[in-house]
């Protein structure tokens, strides 16, 4: 596989903004940058994920409308979705996305012009994945099965090779190795990729990796050199750190190393223009820039996925606990081990990190149990791969499985609800009548504030603490009369 034939899929609108901007990219922002992203000619753009659907609903935005409008603005580019079969909202009976609901979900996506879907089951339940992959294929979608990669005996080369083969046998069109915690090294990659090729046969292999340890960009280059078929990237302001590698840097590095056919100047210019527009939005709204993190061993202990890692690095900083990062990482590992060693993906990673932070802040261990930790102990999403702490298990008690309601039952319980509303109700835990309606064209127009506007807003917010505030600089003079006596 040469670098020129690798499929670069842009995940700026999903994992990129989730990791770098804490999921704060609104629909107007996404629509404002969509044509620039498409102009850089990625093989596909991921426009929606389980997380972005939840973010939209929480902001009062209609995620289906977002998808439809992005389809209009990305003509000629394949669009992709990323779906998790486990939910995190905690509504009993909807902990797992059933085949019926998943098929409904996939149908709604296909109807809106999506052509690819990444299917994620953190517990790698092939019996759960197989019928969903078949449903995706029947709808004309490219079914990409996620193969989670972490550390431990269940993630050795042989184990992952067997899992990859099982995904192919279950109907995967492509298989995606997902290193959500950024744990891969060049040495590991050198043995893992050939092993996966054996398990996959002729099935294409994609790679999704994060940059928490700062090794991500180097691992991406090495993966291209060794041979992968697809790679997830983002534009620079939404790349690196807890996100995926930056497309522009990767293309320039490949050209410098003379790997594959060099990217054209036209394409590099389009990438720079997309980078520039996203950087302007970040500046206007005070979002974090796409700076790389320094190398650290902490991710190898906590194994948190990118968005959760970024969130808790921020929370440690705000609590004045950044110097205790490694203690936090080790406590994450301890909590995870106590509750059966679940995969550090949604819906498990967030509650593990929350529980560990409570302990780090001085709460006696397990004096309080986070709801997600309790659910993991009770194995409501599926059987744990490791042993569960007996004392904790006795404390929470066994919970009989709650079978998910049949689609006919859901329809009867919500008469008049559309299929799209039923999907959101199950996936996001929001009743149809409480779901946001589509917005008007005016409401979806992005009105970007200038840096001066942002500065004025920040000064105004602080004015009550001062008698007078002023800022002067080249071409700028702002004075705000405060209210402090």
C-alpha cells in the first residue's frame, strides 16, 4: 500500500472537536467550515458520532438536521458516521443498542446520504456486532468494524489477530484498529500490523490513533510506511494532544521522507485554508489550540480515550492537581481493575476517571460510587473480562438483566414518534417530545465575533470587579467603566 492510495478520513467534526474543544463545535460552526474541509479532498469526512449526537441534543440542536446540511455542503465527498452499540445515559433497558434500533439508526443515516459507518462494541461482542454489520451492508453502507487496541493480555498480537478474523467472518467490509488512548509504539506496530494482515486476509485495514503520548504523528508515519489502507486525521487546530494526527503535517512529512506520491500544492493549500479558518474560530471563541502534548507515560496507566483524557487533564489543572497526574493515572488503573477491567471506552472510561478523581481529592475509597461504576460492577452492558472486587460486588448487589424493549413496544409507548425520534430516544435518552426541533436558516448562520469583540466581551464580564478596565494596542483601544466602588 503506497501513501498515495491511503484513504485519509477527516474526523475534525467528531473526535477532533470532541478532544480539542470539549465538543463545543456548534452546528453553525460546522456548517461554516464544511466546504473548506471538503476542498482538502479527504476520502471521507466523519460528520456524526454517538458523542456528537448527544452534544447536539444537549445544546438544543437537531443532529439529523446537522447531518443533512453537512451533506449539502460536502458534495462529492463520502460521509461517515461512528456508532457505539453501548449507551452512556443510564436509562435502564436502553444500555445496549439493539439490532432493531441499530438498523433503524443506520437507515436514517443512509437516507441522509451517508455511505460509511464505523461500528463500535467496546466489549467486542461478535454476536451483537454481526447482525448490525449485516444490516449496514444490506442498506448499502460500508461496514467498518472497530477493533479496540489497548494494553494487556487480551490485546496482544495473537488475540487481536483472532478478533480481526472474527470481525471479517461476521461481515465487516473494513476493520479499523482503534488506539483511543494513543498507546501504540513503533516496535509494537512493527509486529501488530503484519499479524493483523494475516487475520484480515484481503479485508482493508484502517487505523485510528490518538496523540496523548505525543507519539501519534510518528506512529502514523510508520503505519503508512509499513502499510495501512486507511488513516483517520484532523485539521491542525483540531489535531494532536488528545486528538488524532494533523493531516497537513502528515502530508508534508511524507513528502519530506519521499514516501508515496507527494501531495499536490493545490491540496496542501486547501489544507492550510481549512486550518486557518478553524484557527480563527478557535481564537474567536477562546477554544484550545491544537498544540501537541509532551511525551508522558501517564496514558499507559490510565488508558483514557482522547476526549476523556483531555477533560480530566483540564479538571486536574483547575483543581491545582496537575502535579499529581501520575497518581491519578494509577488510581484510574486501580479502579478499573476493581470493577472487572472494562475497556477504557465509553461508557466505562468517564465513570472510572470520575471515581479516581474523587479518591485523589481525598474522599475515602468508594465512600461514594459513581453511577457508571455501579453499572459496570453490575455488568449491565455485558460480562466483565476480569475479576470484580468481592466487597464492591456485595455492596451493589447483582442486577437481573433488563431486556431491551422490542421496537414495537417503543412505538406503542411513543405514538406518533418518527423513526429518527425513536433512535434519539434510545441512543441519547431523551424522550421524543423533549427533542430539539430543526432550526431556522437564520439560527444556523454562523456570526463569528472578531477578536476585538471577544476581548470586549471578556472585559465586560470582569468589569464588576474593577473601577475601570482598559486595553490599548496597535489599532485597538477599549475602555470599560466598571461598577466596583
